[in-house]
C-alpha cells in the first residue's frame, strides 16, 4: 500500500476473489484500502433480505480505525451490485451506500450486445449441441456438495481421468471441487453441458507422487472447508476420511489406495502414479505439493472436457453414483461456511444444480440494473414438518426445486426428490401457474 500511495494514488479499491470472510479479515488487517469488492464465496449481502450474510456494504474498521466498505453480490449474474462512494479531496471515503439489484426476467437484454454474443458464439454452437451420451439421473455438481464431500460429478470426472490413463500405471485421480461448475440433468447429455461443467480448457496431467505427499495433497484439499474453497479433493482409485473439526494439517485419515479389486492402506514411502488437471498439477488451488514433489510430470494430455465426454459416451447411459470413497467424520461449524450463508431465498437455486446452459447464450440475467432485490421471508418452520404424504404445489414466479425442497423438507439438498418426481419439467423454466408433485419427506 505504501508503494502505491507513494505514486500519488489516494483512492485504492481492492478487487478480490477470496471470499467474504477473508475480505473482512483483510480489511481489518491492512491500512490504506478504501473499498473491497469481493467474490468467490457467493455471498449475498443486503439491507432488506433477512437471509443475507450481512449488510451492503459491510463496514469493517482497519488498523487505523477507518471504516472500509466490503461488498459482494452473490453469483451467476443473479444480482448486479451497485455501490455509490463519495471521497473527500484527500481520497478518504466519507459515505458509502448501495444495494444488490436483482436481474430477473423483467430486465431485458441489450439487443445489440445479445446479437454480438450470438454472432461470436455461432462457430461452436454445433459442437455444443452434439449429444455425446445420456444419464439415467441427475449428476450433482453443486458447489455445496462438491466442495464439502463426495459428489456424483466428482466421481464422474475423477473416474474419467483415471480411466483415460490407467494403462500408464496411474492408480490415483484428483479432481478439485472448484473445477466442477455445474450439474447435469437426467436424459441426453450434450457437449455444451460438459463444457459448462468444465469450462476452463484444462488438460490431463500425469505425474508420480509418494504416498506421504498424496496425504499432504488431501490435507490441502481439506484445509479450507470452512470457506467452501474449491481445493476440496474429489478422487478416484482412493478412499479417505476427513474430520474438519480438527486443525488444518491433521484432518485426513484412513487413506487407502485401490490395488486390483481391493483397497489397501497407503504406503507413505511408495511412489504412486497420479493424474490431475494441469491447473492443480502446477500448484493451483494450493496444491504446491504437486508442483514441488511431483515426479515425471507431463501436463499436456488430452483436454479434460473431451476426456469426460468420451467417458460418458463409452458408459452411456451413464448411471450417477456415490460409493463412500470420501467419509466426512465431521463437517466445519455451520457459522464458518460463507457459501452456506450466501444462498438467497426464492430468487435462484445455485446454477450448478440446474441443467446447464451453453456458455455464450445471452440471457436475461446479464443486463442493465434493475430494481433493488426485495426482502424475502424465510419459510415457516411448519412447512418442513408437515409432509407426511405427497402433496401438490402451484408454481409461482421465482420457484426452484432447491427452494421448494427447503420449504417442504427443510433442506435444499433434497431438491432431487422433487426433480425426479417431475421429470418432464425443466428446472430453469418452471411454468408459473402449473402444478408439480412434492413427494413425501
């Protein structure tokens, strides 16, 4: 900060991607920052929504006692954050006010911009529409699951990676939960959906790693579970247990490696063949152990999205599954999970849990500012308890399977029950005024 200020800069805005909790820590620890505009934790801040994690902006005192505004606006272009700042002549913030603005269907896309996006996306539309296989059920790739425990999408991607290179003596696959960006619905699976799940153009990277370093990698994966960080390790050819109530660095136990048809305790001194994506292999998401201790690394294998698409095709119809390869002994304390705090009510289920759309499709969610998001009311406690039998629900604007699961079951993770009972309905286009079935709890 001193170097920047020495250049005559007196207004410093920190654009971060470390999450709401860490943003507040930075604001409290560093002098000179005037405002922090954050992301990563998908946190909703609001002065009207009772489910928001804090006010917009959240004011945090720096070491000098100066208030620093911290803002973040959930995720998936559902909101546009608007912050109005007034600085005095010395560059000090003297007022900060604003609100996240809901970008719902009432916001019309800019026609010229939408046309340009369509034009630029045309060359790859045919690829995105290609059907590469099918799935017998939804493949869960939600951040709430894949960054905290074994998830169906993690198993699919890790299995696909391992299958692709198993003839090279590779035994273990790692897939960082943060690299899985969406879920896939039951039915036909298009290449566009795979690209939505895996949009980063990563490649398959193979290397060798000692058993003790495999465990160190798993410890890294579990080191920021409180923050919902993307480093959480989905795996194949491997089993492990994680206890997030323990100190960082001692959360992993019961690590076993598949040997033939059986699993055996990992040997700390043995060298194992491993596969990951090139991002984590080169140290991304905190996996320094891959970059520093990995041996005979080759980062230029086939693309991850093509690998997964081929695996789905080879095993079509693909059957999503969990097999207990990751055991969570204890999860982090609920209050320490910003991702859980961030979920807004009624407006939108996280996009990772609905049928993905192609990356370039212009949507009503990407447009000019709209009206300030209205306050919402938490579902009554009796809703979740009053489900002894199947019931019907008339769809209203803003309904999602996630929110209905919270209302009727008390847990958004049970959204699949409703989705499976209403297979003919499209999660992103529930017909307002229509009727759906809510199975018994």
